C-alpha cells in the first residue's frame, strides 16, 4: 500500500497534478496512523491480520 502511495506522489510531482500528491499524503498518513493505533499487520508490530489491516486503512482513507 505504501508503494502505491509513493507511485501516486511521484506521478503527481511529474505531472504537476496536486490531487495525486494529496492522495499519496492521505495514504502515507493513514498508514502511519494505523500503525500507531496498532491497526497493522503482525509483521509490523500490529495486532491484525492482512485483510483486517487493509479494511482498517480503507476506513481511515474514507474518513480523510
């Protein structure tokens, strides 16, 4: 997911389209907040499985 955010940021910078850079920031911020809240996969010190981690991030992005 983070790599998708990085790709959006790169594309936004390359084309000058702020909406892609904003989407990249939302993804990066959502991931950071999810990890801080323990809403991450166990391999990064979270408490959730892969599917639940994805769902938690989607909820954060929708709220952003």
